[in-house]
C-alpha cells in the first residue's frame, strides 16, 4: 500500500489494500422501514383489479457487441449521463391497495384461506416500478491472509465455510458486490493454466487447495444475488522475500524483466512479454469464469521508495534505441495506458457484459483540486485514471478515498466532488472507503455514515455507490458495525446500477405468475435471467421487498398486491407482472 507524502505511514498497508486509499460511501436510496406485522390492523382486502392496457408487442432486437448475448424485447435507451434510478410512482386507482405490510424478516407469514381462487398476473409498462440502485461492494483481500482465507493451510471445507459465512454476512447487510482478490502476486486463487496456486491458500505456492476458490465464490454468490468482480494485481510478483516461488511463476519465465524493489519482486510493465502475459492471464479468467467484472487496483508501477529508482533502465534504453521519443515518465504512463486500453477492448470483445473497473489512488495530482496535498500518482505510479475515465476505457472508477471528510489536505468530500466532475462520459464512480480505520474515535461510525451520505448526494454526477476496505471489519463485526450497516447505511436491498452503454435491453418479463393460498409462483426464467425483484404496493408507491435468485420460482407472501420482475446479469429489470394475493 502506498504512502502519502507527509500524510501516510510509509509501508504499513502497502500489500493489504486494493490500493492506498479506501473510503466509505454509498448512493442514493430511499429506505423504508417496515412496521411490525403485529402493529398493523388486519382487515379483508377488496380485490378489484382494473386491467391495465398492455404495451404492444415489440420485435426482438438482435445482440450487438455492446449488448447481452441473449435477445430480448427492445426498450428505449437511457442517457448514459443520467443517474440510474427509478422513482416510485403513485399507483393511482388502477390497482387495489393493500392494508397490511409484508412480513418482517424472521417472522412467519400470516395464514390465508385454504383454497382462494388463482389470481393471474397482469403486465405494467416498462419502468413503471423500480427502486433506487446502488453499488455496495466489499474488497476481500487474500494477500497476507488479511480477509480470506484467515490463514494458509486450512482445509478446503474450512476455507469454503469461512467464505460462506462472509457471503451470508454480506447478504444480511444488503451488500451486493464481492471484489475478490484472485491474483495477489502473479499467482492464482483459481485453477490457472498459466500461473501457480497462491501460497495464501495452502502455505506453499503451486499446491492445489483441492477445489477452485473462484468457481466456488461465484456459485455461492449467485445464490445470494451478489456480483463477483475478480480482482487482479497486474505486475507485483512477490510480496515477501521469504516466499518460495514455484517453477511456473512468471519471474522464472522472464527473469530478465523481474526486479527486486524493496522487499518485493516486480515485473517490468514496459516489457511487451510481461504486458502480453498479464493480458492473457486476465482474459483467460474472463473466458472461463462467469464473473461479473474485472477489477484492477492501484499497483501498476510500485509506490516509490525514497532515493530508490525503479530499475527498468535497460527496457527504456531498448525503447529509445528502437526509435522511441517519449520521456521516461511519459513512456511508463504509456505502458500502463496500453494495458488498460487493451484490457477494455479485450473484455468487451470476449464478453461484452463483463464490467471493467479500476480503483486508483484517491489523489490524482497535488493541487487537483486546489488545496489537496499528497502523492502524485501521475508521476509516481505512472497512472492516469482521469484519462481512462474520460476515454471510456473503464465502466467504473473506484478512487480510494481513504481520508476523513473534515481535514482539508485530503478531504473525502472535496476529492469525491473532483472525481465526479471528471466523468464526462457518465461512467460510474464508486468511492472506496477505508473501513479498516474504524476505531470509535477519529474514525467512528458516524464518519462512514457521513461519507455514504455525501456519495449519495452526488448521484446526479453518477456517484452511484461505495466499496469498503476491507472485509475483516465486517467479518469480525468490529465495534458492532453490523448494526450501523443494517439500520443506517443499507436497511433495504438494492440492485447495482445498470450500465446502459453495455446493455440497456431489459429481459423478458416473468411468465406464469399466479397467486394461490398465500403463495406466488411463476415459471423458471431463461438463460438471460440472473434473478427476480419482488415489489409490494405500499399505499401510493411500490417498495422493493426482496431480491430472489434465478432458481427461485415460488415464495410465500401475505395478502396484498405484488409486482414481479425478471433481472438480467447487468441488472436490467423487465416489465412488471402484477398480481393480487387475496385474504
């Protein structure tokens, strides 16, 4: 993890974060706390459904390179510059209004008559029902066993149990994105044909843990409606000099481009062989695994050590001898830019629905904006995330805003505002929050509540979520942080924001939706369906009750009027199918 000039501890976290600055913020969301069922009067519901005019059938739109591979009914495209959220709308007189609320979590449904008539679903227009979206992520760090697995050498069953507990916690806290470190140091937390198994799994690099952790994480996350973003470090090759390196490690294949820098080994980002290797490794995961996103952190060139130049002089000299004219700094930046652009093109050409995000250091350059002080990543890490954002190479940027709101030299609020202003193409900004700093003092729970609120205030500039570093704080429920997440930050579930530049075509609506004996049932979805959203009419509005995984086709419910929508892998929702459950 990096150091901030005069503002960071030198190396205490250098290997631990997806970068150097993580803060907490999450986005626009209108939260509704449901009253206990015992406090609500029970009276019969008069079912008087007025048919709603169905939309005319529309032709199927064939997939394009920037759309999902599954054809779906066409829908109007959304402006990429607009925040992705749908306000609740008055239900009017077209639908009956319920007199009771949904069952609170953990309480049984109220009984219903044994054989009420079947109520078939009716269709509402696209976009008539929705909720405010928000990306709610957590970084799960494998290096040094910071988050998972808790220590090397655990059995496969123990490792899996730890990850399931973490995913259960995420689901209970209404988080929806797992940023899982799968390549800490040119090694693998998955079955790679190119790189050795990570030593953080077994204690020995190259030794199989007996299962595929990434495949397991994807399977378990799907059950809980959690996205999986595979997190790669592009060029770090070794974290500790005491670690034994496997024979098939990249440093053994290209020793001429492997440099000892401080206590770590780094590959040379300027060597084409290294660039090609990194690209091949990442695209292999995109092809073989059903991930939702590719995620890079801030480690391109290493964080500089005072008075110690990065030893790539021979590579740079070869570049100049071949006719290159860029300065050393510009050449290094160009090396990084080439990888970012190449990955963006490769990912979209392989699976257009896979998101590409980067979490850079939180300060672009000192003095941008005015008054900001700290490391100059443009000239120290040779990273230009402003360019990546404005060129549209990334689908989201997660600047690591690892500072508090009030200190002016590195203010969370000031930096978030600056990053949001650079977003001319309307990509997503997910602020990184330094949850590991939680200490109940300067870094109290209130600090993170304020940071999330500030992120939501910038929703119009596509500040649409937060990613927290790191998972161990939630794993251990430090200072009772679970309660803050459940009651203050995320009391209601939410889908991630849609990305209309990747895919703005909604899936087909659910079919066979019926209500009988307090049970909603519907047909299984096709391959395009990733899950379902269930809404309940609450007076003049609709409220999201539950996110359901793709394998769900029935659910017990209380009497009331419900809307069911299909959700695809990019979180587009279908037209709602509305059905009434009578007493």
